[in-house]
């Protein structure tokens, strides 16, 4: 696994996600009891409560699998403290194709890390834009390919450690 394929989490993010996982696992018996209770109400074809409980169980199990996968493959570390270099966990400002008026500011991280800051766009370090910017220094121009096949130039204006 390369560094850009790894999910980097701060200890705070890891603990928050682990807490969510533990809570979902602890809630399994409650959902199972709800399903059993609804099943005893009779005809399952017309039992909306039963189907709703089964749907909720499916969603929770999917989230449990997602969190387990994420936490099993995550590397826990400190958020970057260095300014001026685009790293996972950095808030970066860039401009596109040499047009200094076409700027965007975003966090290079996973959705889980950026979840508490809903106003800040999040790009994965493994996305085309994120991977092009990793290790770039302020003033560096990098290129990346978008899904349409076009080559885009992006210049790093600033990079600061993210603080939630």
C-alpha cells in the first residue's frame, strides 16, 4: 500500500470512529429484538414495521463493515504541523490553469476526517487532484488528469495544518 492509498487518521478521528463502531455493535441486540417483535405481528408481506427494522439492520451492518475496514487499514498519526507543503490533513488553497482568480480551498483527507467541517470541501489523497498535490510546496504547479481525459494544471497557493 502506498501512502496515498492509506487512510490517515488523527488519534481524535480514530477515537471518534471507534466510538461510533462500538455503539453500532452494542446496538445489534436492540435491532434483532425489534425484528423479532415485528415478525411476531403476523403476515410479513404487509408488515411495514418488520421491513423497516430489517432495512435499518442492513444499513447499520453496512456501516459497521465500512468502519471496520476503515479502522483496520488506517494509520493513526498526528495531523501535519508543517505549513507550506500539501500533506494529508492539510487545508490547501490552489488555482487552476494559471488563472489566479480561479481559486479553491479544500482539505486533503478522507470524508471521515473532514466530517466535522461541513463547509470545507474534502478531497481524498488518492483522488487525482489530491495525489497530484501531495508533497507540493507553495508555488509548485502540478498536473492531473480528470475523468474526461483533460489535463489540468493546479498551482499551490497555501497549505496549512487542518484544525477541527
